[in-house]
């Protein structure tokens, strides 16, 4: 179950960050506040959390 949560965080977070950056380049103006917050949350929080959850799940499977 933890691996599913980890991969969902990775997929949704990465897609959100990429979409915000592409949208900003197309408009040629600064990012809105919600997009800046999304990038700030995705980078330092969600991606490492997803990696940690994936490692925990792998270790639990390996020990069993």
C-alpha cells in the first residue's frame, strides 16, 4: 500500500510542478501564488516523502 501512495505522490506532484512551469513560460509572466506554493510543496516535501515510503515498502517486502 505504501508504494501506491508513494507513486501517486510522485506522479501528481511532478505533473503539477511541470504544468505550472510550462504555463508560466507560455504566459511570460510571474507564477501565481498557488502555482508557486505547489512547486515549493512538491519539491522539498512530496518527492522525498514518496522516496522514503517506497524504500520502506521495499525493505518490508525484502524482510518478509
